[in-house]
C-alpha cells in the first residue's frame, strides 16, 4: 500500500468541474506481487495481553512512513527532491 502511494496512486481531478476523473480501480495501477521486492517479515514473541488471541497489529500503521522513505531514497539516488506524490518520471526530469 505504501509503495503504491509513493509511486503510482493518484486521484485526478478535473479543475473545471471538481469531479474525480479516475473514480474506479479500472484505470488505477495498484502494485502487485511482481512490482514489489522481497520484504522481510518479523514476528514478535511478546503477545498482547489485551488483544484477542494476543495478536499485535501492525497493519496500516506501518505504511504511514513509506511514502516519505521512498521520496528520501529517490532524493539520495537522484539529488532531486519530489514533494508531491506519486513520484513519477516527469517529476524527476
């Protein structure tokens, strides 16, 4: 989800009408397995005594920094700071 936010996902709005021009997923590039490098997943052996089954959720909280991390990686690799997501080739040129 975070990589999609940083590299591909964009809501296009018609400035004349204010309507969303890509309102469905049919024209939306969502990263799939082949687009994402291998990710190392770690499990903690410390169960949460309050949560059902003792499971600690990581979920969407972990994606909040992915856009900034990708933008920083692009900046370090290219020297160009992109402050508007998604990061696309035209923004780097």
